[in-house]
């Protein structure tokens, strides 16, 4: 019997997807999302822009 597992993309959260895409931790993505961190350059700024784009597209 083969071991069949769920594809990771189906059970992946938004934080996990962004963290994997931008090579940061999920905790860091969460802090940016909640406003605990205000990124001004680098990866953090890219994550912030991605979050803003997602929010714009949802509304």
C-alpha cells in the first residue's frame, strides 16, 4: 500500500505561502500583517506589498 499524503499547497496558510515565497518565517509575516513590524526595505517590504495587493484584490 502506498503512502498518499495531501498536497502541501492545499493545507498551506496564507502566512506559510508568503513566508516560503519570500524566504522569511511565518512569525515575521504575521508581525508584518498585524502591524507589529513596519518594513521599510528588503524582503519585509516585498512581503508588505504582497499583503497590500492581496487585501486590495479581496475588497
